[in-house]
C-alpha cells in the first residue's frame, strides 16, 4: 500500500462565498496494481479534515496504518481510498450544495468520484465516514447512482435530538453579534479556537450554513436570538435535510446497493435514536442493509473502520 498526495483543482468550488481554497489537497491510499480495484471515498466529520486521518496518534491508529494492517491480516485485498480535504470556514462539511458555503455535493459527486473513477478505470465506488461524514455517505448514497456501497458511522440523524439541545447553549454568544457572519469573522481572529462555547457555536453556524442558507448566501439561524423561539420556516429547511425524512422520499435509490450503518449506544449527540429510526424505515421498505449498535459513544471510534472497510471492499469487488 502506498500513500500519495495531489492538489485537486475544483471548478465548482471557485468563487465560493467564504473564499475557501478551490485547490484541495487530496490523499490517496493506493494498493499495488490499483486499476479496477474498488474506490472508497472517505468523508470527514465536522471540525476536522480527511487529512487528519493520517496524523500520528500514539493512542490510536491512523487510517494508512489501519489499512496496511488489515491487508497484512488478510482482511482486505486493498482498495483505493481517497481522502479529499473539505474543511471550510464554517467548521467542516455536510456534503451539500450551499449558497452560504459552496457546492460540496457537486465537488464529491461530479468531480472527485468521476476523476478518480476514470484514473483507476473502476466504477466500483463506495463512500464512508463518521458523524458528518456518515451523514454525507448516507445522503449522497441516496442521491447518486454512481455510489454502489456506503458505510455511515454515527451519521447525523433525527435533528430534534441531535441539534435542538445545543440551540439554547449558543444563543447567549450569538446574540452579541449582528449576524452569524460577524461572529464567524470574530471567531477566526481568536488565538484559542477550541473553547467549548466557541466550538458549540461554530457547529450551529456551520449546520445553519448548510441546512438553511438564503438564496443570496446569508446564514439563516433557525431560532430567534432575542426570545429563543424556533423559527419554524427555517427549522423546516433543516428537517428536509434530515436523513430520517430523506429516507421517506428517496430511499428507493438504495435498492441494489450495499448499505452499512452503525452507532454507539452511548452517543453523546443522541444519534442512536435517529439511526434506529432509519433502520426501522429501511426494514419497512425492504431495503437490504446491515445495522449494528456497539457499546461506545460518538468520539474515538475509528476502530469501527475495521468493520466497514473490509465489507465495503468485499461487496464492491464482487459486483
């Protein structure tokens, strides 16, 4: 297995409103003789980048080391794994097209996947990731015929439980500013960007930027900053992008695909409940999938890739 890097120049990310880079560093974990092998695209969680999966961690295992170990153990033959950087100034990515952030759905579906699919002469495409990356894997899998397999680890679902508890916590910080954009500009001037209250606030601004942007690129918050009252018109835009609701409308696109979903029973963001709802709905619609719960929370569960990578590869290489 080899680790390579390239600078990927995106057309769809040019002129994005946040002025985030449109030339994106992308890592490739490449097996020997890669042509025709399954192609797996890793989607990062929020507040991180796919490239962070390659960082040395003395208490864990980076993705490159993990893949080499899985191969040495005979659990995989070796897939091509693509890790595109998709970090943005709103804290990360939900892999949607947004007037307030950029066309990141198009970036993955219409640029990254076609480029590497052609480069390696393969149409055996899978996506996987955790948290926001799991959300992206599931939602893009429901939207795109190009994706033949997906693994969603603890992907955001049932927004009432995932996000509503955070709204009252961030209102005191946001109400000091005229707009979310003003808070965002202030945040990026701070030396310490990891205070809990700032991370919580950035997360809600980021979700608002992806779920409820205005047509002119403003970030619309789903609550009133004076009273805290939910603004139902905006909140409804969030719910339309909730996988629990999306399953009702476009889950048919998951037919004849491999779908893997897992979640920790102690998930700190209550994602186990949304995952169970999705599992129930997929069963009702007779969509074949694997659903697993495990004894852990939301954080530090990259060991679950030991499960998903082999089964994604095994499915894709046999289609």
